[in-house]
């Protein structure tokens, strides 16, 4: 009987394989004929529901019998089966749900899935996964990609299409790759899982194009049966159905418009598009003229360039000539304005990131630039504001400010005079242009690169433009009806309009002084429009020009726009759930001073169902320190701590009726490895690892609080009973890792004596110090549960490792002091002994005395760093540490939070450690400064200190 069942399964698989092979072969031929060609998806199997059930039954039977070689020859049913699982995927554990529905499936079968999909890509033009997700999840990326649009992402794509619908053009609808890229740029505020999906921009564009096709407009990118299936699932929810239908209507209207590109103009994809990411220059009069740069939100630059986004998130922005730095993540929010202390040098990039990779700064230099000098022209808008005229032309009867860099000579015109400019390296001149400009003045201006425009003006009319400098630069949002008015006091016969090289010849009616022109279909970017008025014999009688910028429409950011009543900003931007509540993020809330507002924190599960709402009343504004105190109080709330470990996301909302509201959404993120916890009825904790990785090579190491650097291997497939004091658990699989401080059992901890972590130091070498520092970093960087005792245990271990380093470096007498500190009830009792032990020479005693008298002035990290740097500098030089501006900071980190020395380049860190080993007085001075300021500080000050 077993042989008959086995033969029957093989026959069914062979039947299905042959039918699928024929179907996918024909589909591949059709897609290959497209320009460009389009991939085939395994979900496009076009099987009837009965055949799908037959396929699933046959695959499961084959797996239950061991998935032998004869079964594996009929591989197409397995590809379709895996793609069906990808369509049902809900963003959790693919393999866990796959194994539940497929009895007998083993880890060693996973490699077959990848091999079959790769073969499908080769033989049938199947889609190939791309993006960071595909790089990390090298197997499950295949079935999820071939699931086309998993159910749990469908609602978000419908919403994105709705929000983007105003920017749809016929060109975009004909170019799925360009549409996918634009949609990915707009997805920056969506959930991380959806952003990961959007990284495969080609797939997103093809799916979006198919969804936006009308009833009478079949799409070549998806089979009707597959498209109907996705639409049926989408339409089950009222809101998603509304979003998609509205977007489809917008797409239908867009297809009816004939774009400018279609009339002799090269398509957008063949032409370099604008840098809508360029800053806007303005002048403000504040007793003298001050130059400012208004910086745009640079989030779109991170699409497809994760390194760019990552470094924008964590690095300071350096503006060429700026009076201040842009804080980390500041370039990911709109509304940053930087004043120029020095006028920007034309030969240097306008914007760079501090300590960023060369490639990232090269992208910023290309994509965020100001107009070329040496002259910049600004049109006066009133008594205290002037906007840059990028076209560099003046119009009779108007007032301008002309800024010249370096030693350039000002145009010698009688109606120009020098005015004060509060920026080094440039001079400013006010130009009060007369109603009539004589030929000699016009020649002087022209020689300086400044044009003169008269007799013709080009301006936006109709719907108010998003921005208009009053002269030669206008902005519209994509989807807005851009209408130009061309006015002249002459009577031309024709108007020749040139847009990006495409020429249009228009008749000029003698009854009108203004010609109206509607622009449809201009793609996002910057476009040059030139107008020439032609008289008799087609003689040119006047010219004018305009720079048109089309920007993507933006929805209101969660944290609110600049100028709203309440605004919330996080740095780094877009924090994860752990970063927010482990106090690795600075959060500020701006609002009317002294106003009361309601703070609501909502924790949500994997299905976006609220688990708990915790409310607080706060007083605006809230700075980073006040937020940190509020966050700690929230974490101690029992309702918060009970729901925290189960939560996949949280929404922080601040509101006040009549003033405004702002919100911030944080997710745990799509983690390949994640820890979950449960408590037994007696309070004990059980830890369980959620493993979303492809392979079966996951390892777990456990570190006890009392032996914090001694790893204990644990089984990755079994729950782990957690000791009462908790500990550190680190799971690793390939390049993925998940480290967590384990929750404690408070009832048992209360009955235990105080833990004394044992950290053994082996040899007095640079390698050993770096080993101890690496261990400190692992404890320091691990995620924290909603458990105050776990936070205490983490601090206890960190202090023990720092003392071990002090014992190793400081010498015998200093090591004795470190051991006394381990059991001291108040470290302040040992400060005099530490001062005496810093050094024996007169200069070293003087250094120790200076530090001792300065401790009360060094209670903030900035004050400590600046003060210590000043007093330690001569001693560093005497020890051979010269031209190392970060040496004082390194010493303080080594003395207080050694895990952070991993941020230094390895050779630099080794050099400084070796100098410290040769001259341990340097370390003892830093350690005295750190322990002394901690002893005199409050709890919040200690947490913020070195």
C-alpha cells in the first residue's frame, strides 16, 4: 500500500509539474517581449481552487514521506506551494508557519527551496529578490517575493497609492521601474516591514501599475487571475477599497493627459532630473543682512541607499560656512535653517556629514548644492527679506541684494551701494534698479553675469504655487495644475516656448497682453523654461526664462510640520521601540511654554491591536532630560511593563485641544532574531528565541550576572529558564545577532544577597583591555526589558568591568582602591584616597588637585570633557600623545564606559591604550574625574555622564 501511495503522489506531482511548466513557459515568452521585459511570479500559476488543493495535498504527502529524489524532480509544485505561503505570510516567522502547515518538513530541506526558485528564475524568467531583505534572508526572500503582495502589506500599498495619486502621470504609469522608485521614496513614514517590501522597487512598480489599471485596461505585468485575487482581498476592507478606487480614478485621469514629454521632449528617464533636494538661500535683515540656507528633508535620498539614510540618521550635518552644525537626524526633518557665519565657498561641497563615508558625502555633494557663484542675486520681498533669484537677472523698477564671494569687483552702477553682510568671505550690494536702464549699465551687469529682463514676464497663475521667488523660480507639487502667464508690453506675433530643449511655437493674439499656458505631465525634478517673443520676420524682440521645480507631494509628518502648535522630534530619527525606551534616543516636544498637554503611549501587538494605553499629563515644551524622566516613569507603570515584551510597536501621541497634536510611531523592526519572555505562576521567567533566519546554525550564549564575561552555551530550539537575577543572552546566526538583558524575578532577588560580579583580568596588554571593553559593550548595547531590576543588574555588571580595567591599568595601590569601591556604600568616601593615588610627582599631584577642585564644575558631560581636556593636555603631550584631539574623550570613556572605545579606529585605540599602559597616571586621572563627578551628581546626571 505504501508503494502505491508513493507512486500516486509522484504521478500527481508530475501531472502538476508538466501543467505548470507549460503555463509558465508561455507566460515567460509574453513577459520577455515587453520593453523592458517583466518577470514572472510563481503566484501566477493560474490553477483552479481544486488544483491548488490538489497541489498542496501532493506536496505535503511528498514531504511526509521524506521528500526523496523522485519527488524533487517535480519541483514546480513546490515553488508554487512556497509562493502561496509567501502570499499568506504575516511578517512573523515564515519557517515556523511553513512547518506547521507542512508536517515532516526539516531544516535541511530549506536549501531546496532556494535552489528551485533560482531555477525558476533561470528557466521561466522568475522574479529575483533584491534589497537589504534579500541580502539578509537569502532563502525566504524568494517565496515572499513570489507571493507578489502578501496580505498583511496590501492595505499599506493601497494607502500609499492613494496618497501618491496626485503625482501620477502617464509617463509614470508606463514606466513601472520609475513608479516603484517614486513610491519607495514616499514610503519613508510607513512601517519598517512595508519599507523593506518597497526596497524591491521594480516589483513595487509592477504591482502598483497592475493595481492601478482600469477594468478595460488589462495589465501586462500580472495575470488577471492573480490581480483579481489581490483585489478581492484588498476590497474586503472598506478603507483599503476606498483608497485603491480613488487612486485608480486618478490613474485613469492621468492616462488621459498628454504630457509635455510626448511633444518632442526626451523622456524623464533619459534625462537627469532635478535636485529637488537643493537648499533655498534667503537673506534676512537683522541690523545687517544675514544669509540663511533652508534645508529640505533629505529622507528621499535614502531610498535604495541604506548607508546614506543610516548616516543621515546618526551623523551631524556640516554646512559649508554654517554658523552651527545640523544635529543628527536633523536633515531627515523639514524646516532646518542654518545661518552663514562665512559665505559658502564655491569650491567646496555645500553639505557633508561628520565622519561619514566618502561615498555618502559624494552623494550629498551631488544632490544638495547651491547655485554657482561668484555672484548670488536676491530680490527684496519687503523690508527684511530677500529671496534668491537663481536665474540671476534683474527687472527694472525692483530692488535686489547682490552678494559676491571673495574679491570679485562689484558692478559699477550709480544705483548700487554696498550694505553690511554678516558673513565672512563675501560682500553685499543693494541694487535699486531704475525703471529705465541705459545700455552702459546693462553692459556692466551682463559682464558680471547678471541679466536684465524687460518687456516680458513669466509668472505662475491659477492655483497658488507652492513657492515663487517673484522672478525666475517657481515650484509646484506633482499633480497640481501648473499654469504659466506670459505677459508683455509689446505686441509680438509669436511666442516661442522652450522647456528642457523641447520647442513650442505659439500664436500671440493681438487682443491680449498675456498668454496663458497649462503645463501637464512635467515629471518631478527641475525644468528650464525659456520664452522668446517674436515680431515681424520672426525677429526676437524680448526674452525671459523660468526655472520650474516639481516636487513630490508630502503628507503631514507624524511629528508635525514646522510652525505647528505642537511638534515632536526624535534624534536619531525613526527610532526603534528598544531605542526609544532604552534611552538611546533624544526626544523633544515643542509647544507653547507652560501649556498642559496629554501624552498617550499605546503599545500594539503584531496585528496592530492595542495592548495598553498609558496616559500622562505633561507641561510643554519637553526637552531631552524631561523626556528621559517621563520615559522612566512610564516604564515603571505596571500596565506598561506587562505589555512591553509582547508589543511589536508603540505610538507616542501628544495633543492639546486648540493647539495641535503630534505623534511618533516606533517598531521593534524586522529582526531576524528576537527574544520573547513569559512568566510562570510563581514569577519565574522563561525566555524563548524567535528565529526568522534561513539556516539552522543559530547559537545562543548566556552570561550570568555574577560571571558576566563567561559564556554558557544554550540550545537554540528550546525555551531557556532564566535565573532570578536575569543575565545577558546573545543569539547569533550568520551576521544577525540579538542581545538582551533578561528580566529578573524581583520577589526572589529581594531575598538574595547583593550580587558581586566577578571579572577576571588576565594580562596587562592592549588586547586584554579591548576584550574587557568588548564585553562591556555587549552588556551596554543589549536591549532592556521593562524591568527596573534588570537595568540595575546591567549597571552593576558595567561598573564591575570598568573596575577590572582600572585594576589592570592603575597599578597595585590603585587596584586596592578599585576593590574598595566595589563594596562602598558611598564612593565619595574614597575620593581623597583616589586623589592621592593619581600620581607621585609634583606635576601629577597638581593635576589631581586641579581635578578635585573642579569636580563640582564638571557635573555635565560637556563640562567634564572640556575641563578635563584642558588640564590633561600637557600631560598627554609629555607622554607622547600629540595631535590627538579625541584623546581626552577616549580616556574618559575608557575610565567610565569602556564599551564605547570600540567607536575608535582600531589602530588609534591601540596607540592610546599602549600609551596609557606606559603612563597609567593618565588613566588614574580620568578615572578619578569620572568617579568624582558621579559621586557628586544626581541619578540622572550619572546616567548621562561618562
